[in-house]
C-alpha cells in the first residue's frame, strides 16, 4: 500500500534486500471550465513537463534530465518522453532512476514540473506525483493541490543517505517554463 505524502513529509526508500530502481510518475488533467461558457470553452490541453536537476553535496548542478535531454550523462536517469496534452489516465510523464548507476557525487535530485507554454496551474486539476519501486509498485503518492497563478512546482527531493536514499515531498509553487528557469529555486530547497 502506497503512503500518501503531504507537503514536507519524507519517506525512507531503504528496503530489505535493497532498492536499485525507482520511477517518478507525474499526471494531470486540464481543469474543466465553470458555468455554461466554461463548459463550451474549457478543456483543451496543457503541456506540463516533468524534469529533474541533479546536484552534488555542495549544491552545484551536475546534470539535468528533461524533454530536451531524455537521459542523464551517467545513464542512471531516463525520461520516457514528453506528453504535451495531459490527456488520458494514469501517469502522463515518467522518469526512471537507476540508483546504482548514479555517479557518487550526485547527492540530491530535485523533481520539478513546469508549464512550457506558460499556462498557469489554475488550468490544471488532479495533478499528482507517484514514487514507484523497481517492480512498478507504488511506494508513495503525492497529490498536488497547488492551483494558482504559478507556472511550475518543485515536486520533491530525492536525497542520498549513505548507500540509501529518501524522498521528501516539497510542493513549492514557483514560476518558470523550463528546467533552466527553475535551477536557482531548486537549489534553495536542498
């Protein structure tokens, strides 16, 4: 049974027998319009992008993975591709992390989601992040209820603890269209 995370909550990803791989699934729906005119002109699509920024222990960016760079330099992180609409059920974008393939200097990974076209999160509903183990079993879910004028959310931080890792749900609303726009803000939550 997956843990339902709340903002600021941390889960230890150490597991008996070891946890070599995890995945982050991010999903969302386009907010439905309100009233008669909203139902006529609501809907459409929204292009949210799941990304991650890799940092060393000094807070320096080591690498990044997003729709323009689908794999980390070390090969330990792979983005499965860009969903430009949010249509369909389940995870809209997925990022796989092979913890054993990450370079030793990678100390933390900040997971983000941003609106590439600059649409605000007022137009998003039912947004979530899932943390899955190597057999695709959900370890944790985090519902993103941060609707508003912002264009991005810092979802959470995966941090190294010796040979193990933990994940903290952050849910910090911010602004930015691309991963480059979010780097400074991401460094602040380490």
